[in-house]
């Protein structure tokens, strides 16, 4: 119920104040687009917004697509089959499926987004070939799927589903036919009725009878240029001789003058276009009289014309096209000058231009508005916006306004007005309509400013306080009529602060605060009639930020808000005596805060030299408004601010005054469409029509782009289609699969990525409108970066198969080689054993026989005996060596125990030959691992141990040799110990320290074991350890 009451009050206030302006139309500030901004031509024939949100402008030289920043231009090109058939674009039309139709020259074509080009109607639908040689002027699609095409030689109806074409021609005899062959306008109203505009007048199609009903205008022969139905069901007709409407009850067409009291001369009010905006107002574009707005609720017309003295009036009075986009911006196409446009949000602020500027504002208790200006006195308006009175200074009338510079206005509790002027202050007695003049004593009569009264305040006791511009502060009790002055005394720190008193206020505790322009802040102590000053100290960061004070406002929480001259906004806490500062660094548009007003939601509204700002003390955030939001001027003036009835706020400035309800200045709720408009690879744009390689493939329907691995550097552009103030739109983007978070890029509309790995990605872009309201859905684009062939699954599968095949081949080759070597070793061992070893054994045996026979015969030839002994020895050693080689290469498996037994046998023979005692200690076969040694292991270990035993037996000179073998923790340890003289005392020391020792170390390394030798004068120890 409370909400309903608020809405009712708000609606009442809007109706109440909507007329508090002159009888002239609401002031509008137009912006412009011309050929300097990129338009292909300055004559605009039509304007439309497509389904995606782009604006299209039909010109005399090309079709222009606009995204709020740049134009893309389409023209005729005989070498491009997808180009426009003609560069002169007459009309644009959006059908029920949001397809854009273009009449270029005299041909109808459809824009195809997939190819970014155009296809002609007769090429799309071959059965329409009969109309190929006709000049098309209008097109319309009805609810039944029929396309109506108006030409210079009849009306065509084509049904897409049935693929049928019907032609309607004029018949001079009537008989339900068209009244003229030349059709210029087509329109379907909400009831499904088709209206046809011809050069002869208006036609209505009767579907039941398949005939036309003609309506003659009262200016025959000039024809209809456009048709539009408004929200109330009235069909309006734009004609070459003015504006008409269809009177349904009387079934006739009537003329409607823009001003019922004025009949314009013939030929001066040709209407070229009609458009109904979102609020139900009808906009009328004319040839000579500019732009008109018709308000059905009040049945009033307002006119907008070109004013050479106003840089933001219409570009020119010839308006050929009108359109409102979905964000609420009105677009007007002119002849030979370009485009005028303005954001409808300007209408939220009621503006009134006063050339001399507004310095004081007040709405009195009866609802009348009082406006004080510079050099033009005081104006009074009633609640309907009518100027009731204009009060000026009259030197001959002592009861007139004392001065035409009105600087402050205050209404006392009795209803009288107190007016501060450039020459004292006045009391306006409403009942008598006279002014009583008061002139406080100036500090210096020769200084003009000292006569000015800049601020007035009535306190809780009914006393009036007047702040002057240099002459101090004055108090007046209306009943007593006594004027008491307070002045600055340089010798008295408890006197009034210096400077002009530009602001006065009273806080919730009744304390009077004084803002001085140059002297800082002061509080008046009523009990002692003294002042407590709070001056600016540049060395105190918690002090007043500037000595010049424009405005004061005490809030309900006990804080005092201060607007300063260059120091921004200050919040003063009287309890802690600390000042908190807010400047342009925190979001203020300007640091010169002229006025402060609260709204009913806890916000503070601040007037500055650069517009208006709404400050939220809770969030400490600013929202700024300028002339683009509807202010009459960005430069607002001190003293010109007032909170009126029902929460309305008034601010005055150099160009006039503004009035609005704070609730109406909400953020724009429109969510702009966000589109990715361009995609480049290595700075080359993709061309969907020529997609033949992965780098070029961009499917606009699926929003999917496929790139090769070599094209991993790409960039893209994007746009949010809110035209309210496109430069303030914000953007963010994210490449899912690559980025962790969104990148907020402000107003920048492009981004790029480099060194992106192959994979699947989703590019997301979101944008906001000019008020920072985000379209979180945004735009998406799927991106696939193909891997190089060596990183594809099929290549990896082939490579794995090839690797496995190669590995298997190597394995088979290795096995075959091992088998071959095993066979070779077996054959070699057999051959050595059977042939060479046998032969050497026979030689040794025969030598032995000869030796034995010689011994029996007591031969005396010693040399022969020695030679024979040498043959026998070498033969035996060769037999032993060959047997060892055969044993080493024999692939027959042999265990560790078998090797140790062979070592024992060798040691026994070696020690016996040197008369050494042998001690051999080794684990039994059951304590050793059953694992067989490989031929290589067996060979190296045998030769290492053999060398060590041979050296100890032959060279140590000892009498005893000990061999110990042990196996523990998978490690075999063998120690060979003699009790000889050690290496230094050995008979052949180089044998140990030279090549033999190095050979043993090398064999131990090849066994991946360790070799150690320790020697002193008590003997030598050799340790060999290897892991089994």
C-alpha cells in the first residue's frame, strides 16, 4: 500500500511539475553525425534498427551500418554479385523474422548476414521475375506471410509459403481497384488491415472482397508519403500536403493541423515520415517546419527547429526520417546535412532556459516556483508552468525590487518571501504585492560586492539571518524589526570568520553554521554571542580542505556536509572535529561543489562546475550527470539549489534551471546486445564467404571458428549496442580454457591472444550500457585450434604402433644375435676342445713319452732335454688356457658355488707349486643363491680372482694364502689374504701397482662391484664385493 501511495504521489508530482516551463516545447539538446564522422553521404532517406541492434542509415550514396562508434558502408559494385544493386538507398524495412529489406535504386533486396551482402528479391523468389522491371517504392509483410510490394506500375502480393504472385492495377472506372498505379507507402495495422498510400490518396484493402476502398485527401494529386498507427489505434497519414488521420467511426480521412489556430500556407507542411516512440508520442518529420512531437494525452504539438544561435538545435528544418532505437535514442535524418539525435533520458529532467543564468530558486508552500536571475529580476511561475509575474527593479517605485540581481530567496513561516539582491535584501509581502527594502551597512561603501546578500536562513526561533558578500552576518527578528550585525575582527579570534557569507544552515541541535567564502567554517554560540572557527590548515590532513565554502547541509546523523571552492566535498564530525574529504579522485566530476541537497533515499545531490552528481554516503560512490543526461547546462551556480514539495529537486545554472524527481534519474535498465564484430588472425580478417582453409573458416551461424596450430595469434573486436552514450559503455572478455578470470578493459573494444595451445576454447565478451548496467550473457564464440599432425591422435597411434613394431624388431634381432652367439660359442668350445685342445694334449703326451724314454736310456744331451721340457710345459699351459677360454665362453649355466670350487682348485695348484699353505673357507651350495652367473659375469669374476691368487702365490713371498667367501644381503664378498712382505717388499711390485691392478679394478667395475686392496709389511689383502 505504501509503495502504491508513493507511485501515486510520484505520478501526481510529475503531472504537477511537467508544465512548470514555458508554453514552448521541452528543451532538447541534439548531438550530430555527419560525413566528418564517417557517413557516406549527408542526405538521409530512412533509418532503422535491425534485430541484432545495429542502426542502418539509407543515404543517397550508400547504406551505412552504425555500431555507435564506426560506420560500415555498402555501395553498388558491378563486380560483386552480393553488393547493392544501386547506391541510392530509398527505404529500409524489417520483416517479422528480423530480416532487413533494402530498396536501392528501384530494386528490392535482402541483407544476408552470413555473406555480409545482399540478394535481390527476384533471385530469392524466381516467380517474382515479372516485377523485376518495376520501380519499387514500398514493402510490407503481413501476418499471413504475404509480401506487399508497391511499385510505379501496380501493387504486388507474393506469398512465400505458396510461392504465388498476385498483381493489382489501377482502374479508372473504380470497381474496387486501386485509384493509382503509383504506390508509395504500405502499412499493416494491428487488426491486420493493409493500408496503401498512392499518389492519388489512401487505400484500404478489403481481404474478404479482395478489393480496395479509396479515401481522397482534401489536397488531391499530392499523394501519401507514409502511414503509421499509434498506440491508441489511430492511423496517421503523412502526405505531401500535411498530416491526416483516419476517423474510424465516420470512415473518413481528416486533416490535422499542428496548431488548430493557424492554417499554414500551402506547400509548407509536407510530412515526410511518422514514428511513435516508446512513450506513445507521435513524431512528425516535415520538409520545411522541422520536427513536431504530438502528445495524445494532452492533444498538444511541440515543435523543434533549427536555431542558428543554438549549437545543439536541429541540424536543419528538413527532416526526412525519424526512428527511436531500443535504448531510447531518437534519430533524425536530414537532407544534405546528416543526422540529429538525442537520448530520451534527457526528458527525465525538466529544463527551462534563462539566458542570464539562475542564482536562486524556491518553491513556496502554495506550489509556485520563484526564480532569481542575474540582471533580470525575479520570476514567478504557477504549478502549470505559466509565468504569473516578472518582478524587476523600478527606480521610480520604492516598493519595487531593490535590485535586478536576485541572489537568494527564502520563505518565512508567515508565507512572505525574503529576497537577497545585489543591493541589500527585500521582504516581498504577497498580500500587497510590494517589496520592503533593507540595506545592511556595507563594510566599505565603495565596494559594490559589499551590498550583496548571498544567503538567507530562518532559524527555529523565527529569526532571519542574512549573509552578505563582505559586510558580515545580520540577524533580524521580523516582529521587532531590529537588525543586528556580526563582523570579523582580526584581533578577536571569537569574532565572525572573514570573507563573504555564502551559506547558512541550522543543525538538528539548533546550532547555526556559517560558511564563509575565504574564511572557512564557523559555529555561532548563542549563549556567548561568539563564534567558533574551523579554518583551513594545509598541514592538517584531517582539517577543512579549502577556506572557500559554497554550501552547507546538516544531515540527520549529526554530520555537516560542506561544499568547497576547489576542495571538493567535506564531511565534518562536530564530535571528533575531523573533516573527511571527497574529491574528483573519488569520482566527483569537479571539486567546486556549489550546492548540496538530500533526497528521500539518503543520497546527496551535488551541483558543480561540471554537472550534477549523486553521492551515496553509505557506499561512498558518485553517479554523475551532464547535459547529455538532460541538464540545461553543465555549469551550475552557487545558491541556486532547492528541495521542493514531494521530494523534487531544483538546481540553477548559467543556462537556466533544472527540475527533476530523484527517483526518475535511475540507471538505464536497457541491456545492450553484445556482439563480436571482427575476428583477425595475424591481423588479417576472416572472410566467411571464402572459407576454404582452417585459418579462414568462420561459421557465423554456429559461431565457431577453426584455426590451425600456426594461427595461434588472433585478435577480435566487440561492441555493446547501447547508443545512449556509447563512449561510456564498458567491456570485459575471457577466453575459457586459457584465462582464469575476466579481463575488464574499460571502454576498449578489442583484445588479442598469442601462443594459445591447440585445444577447444570459448571466447566470452560482455558489455554494459552507459550507466554501467551489464549484459552478463554477452556474446560467445567457440574457437578450435587444431594441433599439428604430430600431436593428433591418429599420428600418435601410428607412432606408437611404429615404436612397438620397431621395439619388437630390435628385440627379435637381439634374441637372434644372442642365439647365434650362443651357437657360435658352443661350436667354438666344441672345436677348441675337440681339435686344438686334443692336439695340444697329444703333443704334451708324446713329449712326456719321449722324456720318459730318454730318462730310461740315460741320455746325456742336456740341451735336447731342456727343449723337450719347455715343449711339455708350454703345451700343458696352453691346454689349461684353452680349457679356461672354453669354460669362459661356454654358454652352459654355472652357479656361484661351481665358480668357487673352480677357484679353490686353481688356488690348490698355485699354492702347491709355491710350497704355500692354503686355507679356503666358502659357504656350502645350500647357503648360496641358486642363480646362475652369465658368461660375462663368470668370465670377469674368474679372471679377477685368478689374477689375485696368481699374484699372491707367485710374488708375495709368503708361506700361507687364505681365501674367504661369504654371502649376505644379496652380496657376495671374497677376500684373498697372504702373509707376504706386502707390495713394497714384493719381488715384483710393479705387477700389483701397474697394469694388473688396473685390470682387476676394471673387471670389478664391469661386474658393478667394488674392489679394494690393502697392503703392509705383514701381507696383502684383496677384497672383491658384488651384488648378486
